[in-house]
C-alpha cells in the first residue's frame, strides 16, 4: 500500500467555516471569554483529530482478491487487511471505469491484521471492468479528516455470462450429443469397468444377471467412457449479439462442468485454439476470454475445422438452454 493521503472531510470543511464564524464573533461581540474558550477548543480539536486519524491508519496494508462474478449479479469479493495494529472505521472504496461516482464496497468498524472485509460488487454486464482506483479509507475518530491509501491487487473485475442449464444426462457423450441436437446418439462409447452391489436408483438394464445368480444380492456392472475424457467446443464469432450471448452462456456452463470434474476443456475460435485444465492453461484464463469475447464481422475467416463430434456454436439451441435460465 502506498503512502497515506490526508484530506479534510465535508464535516472538516464545515468545522473550518464554523471556526471562522466564532473568530469573527469573538472579535465583534462583548462575550469574548466564551468565544475565546470555544476557539481554543476548536483549535486544539483540529490538529488532534488529524494526528489520531493518521495514527489510526498508519502501518495498515491490504490486498484485494477479485474473483470472477456472474453478469448482472452481486459477486462476493474480499480485501485482506494486514499491519501491526487494528484500525477503526475502515471503509473500502473503489472507482470503476465507466462509473462517475466511486463505489463504496465495504465497511468494518474494526479491522485488524488478517481480517477480511467482505463486500459485494455492483451489478455489471459481461466484460472486463477496470478498477481505476481502490482505497482503504477511514475518518475515525472525529470525522474531520480522511486518511486513505491505495489497495494493491485490485485491477479489474471479470464478469462472465450467466451459465445455461444443461440436460440431465449421465455421460459426456450424451451431453454433447444432446447439445448438438443428435437425437440418434447413444449413451456414449462405454467399456465395462467392474462389478458392484445394486443400489437404489440403479437402472435395471445395468444389472449383470449371470453374476447376480451367484450372489445373494443383485450385482450391477459399472461402465466407464473409453472415448470422452473432456469437452471440446468450437465457437464462431461471426454472428449476432444475441447469438453470441447464448453461445457464451452455454460455453460457460460446459466450462464449469469440466472444472468441477477436473477435465480438459478445449475451446477454439477465431485467433484461439487452447486447452484448459490440469496440465494445460488454467480455467481462469478461459473465463477471462469468455468475459471479453466480442462479435466479429461476417467477412472474417471461419474458425479452424474440427472433428464431427465437436460441439459447434452458435447453434439452434432449445429455449431451455438459452442464457439467463439459471
């Protein structure tokens, strides 16, 4: 955190005006003793307030953690306070490019070393929003002076689209087939992985009747995919704005699925051909690309050719897969 910036508050400015009024009254009225005592009190209070405000904020540092947030929603963010002593009446303030007024993000009556000030981000549309100013500010104890310092690490807010709802299927092959609109697709290319006892909810067609005949209980054969080990999407950005938003919502939903299952997520588009996940580029970079994605002119080149089973977007998605359904 940089050096403290000290400024008088609006209350402090009013206090100066009031001091000037009392000074004039002391010089112009016969009640000199009363006004003189009041002048002495105000004259001592101003520098005392300044010293105490500086002491309250001296040595305090902070680091901001800005996680990606969903478009048009309030995302949770945190500022971690560091330093050698607690500070009182600490406020986090940020200024986002495109907003006229600074945004008061959070407030803590007392913030000590290691404390985290949690706050909500404003509702923003999809995109990368740059933070032009982020400060930790306090006017304690008397509110006459404001001491503020820049927070490190607060540079931008990544706002990704609202993920679409996905069909409830049991394997990746069926999921991608449903999104492609392939009604004749099978459950996927699966190979037997082993046997286990029957559980409530298992499908009857998965029961191994020969093995069950030798056991006191039913036995179910488990399967594992021998073909689908990740998700691959090709996005053509030569489309309308609404088509792109719907496609990005679906891409975001698939990325979340891949991240939760720690699978590879391959994404290709104009000027992009990347794989995300363990051993590849971090998922966070895919989220940033999705947040900043824009429409291209129809005259631009098409994305590189991909295999037949790769999900190509945008497509004619069913209404329940459109953006904003979650």
